[in-house]
C-alpha cells in the first residue's frame, strides 16, 4: 500500500506543478472542492446499492 501512495503522490505532483502555473490558487481550491463534493455524492449513492 505504501508504494501505491508514493506513486500517487508522484503522479499528483507531476500533474499539480503545471496546473499551478496556469490556474489561480483560488480557482484550484474551488475546483478541488467541487470535485471532492461530487465524488462524495457518488460514493453516498453507491453505498445503498451495495
């Protein structure tokens, strides 16, 4: 599991560095919040199906 976490952080860093140069930090924060909210709603909908 540790190796997976390390790989994910490397991928996230590789994606985040160019994104930070393009997108304003506030827009990035809002976008992240919306994405996490959507993911949470999706998980909540899937739980009763299981």
